[in-house]
C-alpha cells in the first residue's frame, strides 16, 4: 500500500510449496519485496535455487535468480518453512486422471496438513489447478477459513 509516496507494506514471511513453473515464478516475484522460502521434495532443485540457478527453463526466472537481489531460499524442511510463515502458497502438482475424471489433489492436502500442524494461523493460498468446490471442501475438512484459492494463468517464457 502506498500512502503519500511512502511504502507502508509489511515485509511478509512467505513459504511456497512446490518449485515447478507456478511455484518458482511466484517465489521469484514475491522475493523481491518479501522473505520467501521455497519448499520442495527434490534435493537437486533446492540446491539449484540456493545457488541462484533455475531448475526449470525460463528466461525471466533464470535472469532474476542470477542477477537480482532476491530474498529467496529453498529448503526440504517443510516444518522450518511453514512454522513462522504469514502465508503459504501451495503450488504442488494436481495431475488430471482422464480415466477417473478427477484431479489428484493429494499433494495439496499433504501441504495443508503440514501447515495445520505447524502453523494453523497461516493463510494458505492454493495456486494449483483444483476442481470447482475443492476449496470449500478442504476448508470444511480441515476446519480452517484460512484456505483460499487464487487461480493461476501464466504463460510460460522461452
């Protein structure tokens, strides 16, 4: 928020679960002004990000990681990342199964369970592709109003 030309926005602690295209794009963007911890289950991806290299091919992400001063670290330790986060952005895979005609939302729910265990007051923002009505169902299932959905419409770079 800008008031009279002065930036009054708080510097938030944000955890981003998943470092695929959506997760890494958001982590890179938000880490320009906030403390961001990217969480992944693949050690090689975590190491690359911590060495300012992109595990995915994207000109913009590669350039920002290499050249910009970002407040971004990556970890395998979900507890450490989620415990003091103000927000947890969930950008985990939700592959569509054409046989069952359902999205596999199990990775999203794993993250929600961990956040509820370590920091139930964090605001969880689902960026993964999910079916209609899913957010309401997980809010009820986990007894939390801190779960919201923000659809992602990214066009991948070169």
